[in-house]
């Protein structure tokens, strides 16, 4: 089975991200209210979007950190199993697809917020991590004089991944 350039620990992290989102939905959101803000399919799209963006982040992080990973005796996939060009293509494909799905869900959320303010509040809570991370990363890059269109690995998940391979540390850090 082809792992699309992701080591087993990163695949496990992606599964934990998806599982965490479903657990939050069914225990915190739906567990405290009978109010559905997302259809099952819309929630699946939200989880898929998150996992695709995180996978794209993993790939670009591995792309830029191949030398560091080699020196630290970590498994190097980019340049060995997956060609560097394909890593970039996979990064852009996963990231762009995840962002496109996110924009679609954002439009659905804005429509829902116009129908009922409770729906708007739930959508705001679900989308806030993306908005805050993207905004902070963009502001930080602009303040440093870097192009916002240039590829980078400066998002919160990517920075946390460089500091630890622990799923717990990364997920708690994102909260």
C-alpha cells in the first residue's frame, strides 16, 4: 500500500485528528444539545478537509526537513520513496483540496448563520482554529517580509511537528 509520502506516525496522527473531531462532535457538541449544525456529510467534509490540510503540511514539512531527518536518523521518504517533485504535487493537491472544501463549508456556515444564530456559533467554534492559524501565519510572514504565496512550513501544526513526534504534544499544542 502506498503511503503518499507519510510515515506511519504521521498516518496515525491524521487518524487521531479525524477521531478527535468525531469524538468532539458526538460527545461535546451533540452530547450537550439535540441541535445539529452539520449534516453527517458536511461534518465528514470538515474532517476530510482537516486531514487533507494536515497531510499536505506533513508532506511539505518532510520536504524541507529531509536533511534534518537524515541527521537525526529518522526515516526519510521524500527523495527516496517519493520523488521531490511528487511531494510538492501531493502537498499542493492535498492542501488545495482541503482549502477548497473549507471554503465550501465556510459558505454553508455563513448561510446557516443567517438562518439561525446558534448554527453560526457552532460554525464559528469549528472553523476558528483554521482562521486563527492562517491569520497569524500570514501576519507573521508579512511582518518578516516573506511572500504569502511562497511555499513554507510555518503553520502551527508544522511547527509543533518539528518539536515533537508525540501525537499528544501536537494535539494539545493545537488546542
